C-alpha cells in the first residue's frame, strides 16, 4: 500500500470510504476476520485528518 501524504484530505477521505466498502462486503460474505483491523485503520486515518485540521486552524 502506498503511503499517503498528510496534506491530501480528499485522498484520506477516499481511503476511509474504501475501507468502509470492504467492511460491508466482508460482512455480507461472512468473512469477518479482518473487520477489526480495518476499523482500527479507519480510526487511525480519522485521527490524522483531525490533526491536519487542527494545524490548519492554528495558522
């Protein structure tokens, strides 16, 4: 997986949407082994977005 730049908010949001789609597809198929990992990744990306927004507000 390619590293995302911290300033690309739209790409980070797109990545969250991709992970959400994967979670919904795995829940339909019944293979829920990676759902916890994906939700952890979503939370990590959301924290990055909040940090970026906080830095932009300070400036």
